[in-house]
C-alpha cells in the first residue's frame, strides 16, 4: 500500500504535466494562425534600385495589424523582387506596395474609367509571340441555333439548324499584359461586359496586328457565316485574290 500511493501521485502529476504541455502547444498553434509573415528591409534601401531577394527578410506580425494592399506577405515577395523602388526604405521597416514606382504596377496601365479584363483564347498558340503593347484583333467564333421551316409547305416540319458565324469582336486593342492562355486588355465597362459575355457564348481567337497600322476594316468582314467562307467559290476567290 505504501508503494501504491506514490505511484498514484506520480501518475496524477504526469497527467497534469501532459495536459499543461498540450494547452501550451494548442495556444501557440492558435497564436500562429493569428499572425502574418510580412516583408521587411534587411538593410537600408535606396530609391531607384531594384529590389533583390537579399534586400529583404521576414517578420511576423499580428494578423489584425496586417493591412491588405499595403504590407506584402513574405510568401508573395516574388511580386516585387526585381521592381524599382520609388522611395527609400529604412532598415527593419515594412516593404509596402507604396514603396514602388507606380509605373511598374499593372494598375497604372489600366486606362481612366476602364477595367483590366482577362481574355482567354480557345487556341493560345499565338500568345507566346504577343508582347505587352502589341495591338491585336479578337475574333469570335459563334455558334447559334436557328429554326428552319418549309415556308408554305406544311408537310415540312421545322427543324433546328446550327449556324456558325465569325465576328470581329474588337478590330484593334492594345495588350497590357499576358497570361498563359490569353492576355489582359484595358476596356471600358460596357466593352468589358461584352467581352465576358462573348467568352461564355463562343470561342475567341487572337490576330496580331502591326503596331500603328491605321488601315480601316472592311465592314463586310465584321460578321460572316463561317460555312460561307469555306464554300468552293469562296476558296477559289481567296486563291485568285491579290
């Protein structure tokens, strides 16, 4: 009995210790979820220099002190590495988006009262050859359903027929940036909404234009029947055209 009591006491103290350690670990885990690791200057940074990986380090701050759109998460440092600084940054200070030249940000390329709109192409093979600032035309391959009737012949039942049209959605637009399968354009709200609707209705294809080409577009090609373009007569006319 004398040996049993110390054993029970040891077990009780052991359970208390385990519980205390568990609480401590849980508290640390909870605190970790309430913090954000941000980018800070490793040494004084000068305006005009491009930020290097070696210029910055990480610092953990409370999540409630993190301001979205100002401080930069350490995991997102690649967004600003290689970008020119527009302001001096003291050692140990936060590196923020405001510390960089506005001309290096995508938002500075968006026109006044316009939106940056992503354009995803059905065939992106031309995208690698497109550069920022290039001018492109965007063609829309549209599939529609039309009902054909027999006219006055009531014996002919109406039937749905698929019609395919090629439409010049935008004759000329300047590219403000590239994506893996498309580009970014700066468009007014109405044109942006038209583009987004077009991407849901049909397939988009890019056509690269010569910069500064002011050639006007023939209105006859703005909306064409796809099948009509591939008739024997149309192909023969294409081959004989200068």
